[in-house]
């Protein structure tokens, strides 16, 4: 990883590429303050968007404001896309002489952990690829939670495809050209849809070589067949990572919605992503305690996706999801 520097300049003799940051949070703990401290000095300005956590979180948000962070509080839980867009508006539309609009915005979730020099690394990757004439919308770390986000290479540059939004630095000009994150998706596939929209509009995304962003990816559960936990030859439980049960409503619904938009323009991408998603559903079905309830969630999501019913999960479906429990390796 590059050595840390106070500001994410592309090079000592290059025009400055000014970067600000949007951090999204919901029901934040005091750990969020450590995350914000790690970003201080790496960016010009930090905007923290609280997605309707409520008055119980006044203290931690006040502590963030006391650190010099600009805190934006949404009136209720509106979803990750709305939170991201609120942060973008605060930086681009509400800029002033004392806080001018940045050249790029880097996004983080509240539970991502940013190391020294992270922002400099993604900014350098963006600037270098742009100088070589590539139509760069964004730069991301090569690895997210140790999982590669790289699809290929173009000259010396790593090309990313469908990267996670946390750790993504997007140029301000690209944000204006691509448009805002889709708020009707609420959560899940928000970054996927954004990157697909960028692709059909002629942009690419690059990755900073060797850079990793540690992040918690859901919960690990075991695979059971006939009530027995499958194990590796060494005796370790076989498992995989799952999202919270309610997220599968959004995943199923938003997959239908996104596929409808891009199936003709990006047919291979849509087909591959759908097959991978279906495979994941089958594996989760083997792990879930109440398969009937899990199936109900998927069916509700698909039905709402086909009908164009977007936004927050219906209360009745959320109640079904709350009854689901994952099996954990023993």
C-alpha cells in the first residue's frame, strides 16, 4: 500500500485532485468515530449521512460533528441509495467558497476499516488511468474483504467490474453524467445498477493494485443435508456467507428490476449474475431453518420486482423474514 500522505494529490507536480468523502451509517456505535478518525487527513471534507437512526444515536452523531464532520440526518430510514445521494448533494450541490465541490467523492459504509494511504491509492489509480485516456468513472480497491474486484487489465491498469460501493471513488464529472444512485432499490444491487449504468454510458472502473478494504460480509453459516453438517476432509464445517434474511427480499426484487433494464444492453452480464444468484439461493435454502418462509420471501421479492413495486420491504414480508434463523456450524 502506498505510504500515507496528508492529501490525495496525484503527484507532486500534478494539478491537485481534490477528494471528499461520504460515510453512510445506520444505528452507529462509537466504533464509527474511529473510522472517521482514520479518514481525517486523507480527504478534504467528510460528510456523514445518518439513515434515520433516531434520537437514541444523538450522542455518537454529536461526537462526530465535534470532530469537524458534516453530519446529515435523514428523517427516517430511506435506504442506502438515498443516504449516498444525500451525501453527494451536500458535497456537490451545496458547495460554497469555504467548502468548494471536490473533484471526486469516495464512499464508505460505517463498518469498513480504512488504512493509511487508502484514499491516495484510489485517487492515484483514477488519475493515472484518466491520463492514459481511459474513460474512468471510478476507482476502487483491488480487493474488498479479500475478494478480488478485478475483471481484467488494460495496459498497466486493472479494470474492475461490479465493485462494491464502499471504498469506491467516483469522479464528480462522472457522477453528474451517470446520475444519482437509484433510491427505489432501497438496498442491495444499488452499486451493481450504478456500475452497469456507467458501463452502458461508456465509462469504465479501475482498481488500485494491491489495495484491500477490510469489511464484514454478512454471517457465516453451515451447509446441512439430511440434518447433518457437511464437513471438509479435515473436519471443518463447510459454510458460506449469507445476508440478513430480510435482505433476500431486496436481492430477489432488485435482481428482477435490474435485469429488466439491462437484459438487452448487457445480456451476458445479466445472465451470469442471475445464474450466480440462483445458485446462492439454492445453497441458502439448504442452510435455512424454515425453508418455506425463505421461499415466501424470494417469491414476494420476485413478484414485487415484476410488478414494479419498489422501495421499502412490505411490513408483512419483513415479519416473515424476522422469523427466519440461520443454521450455524457446530
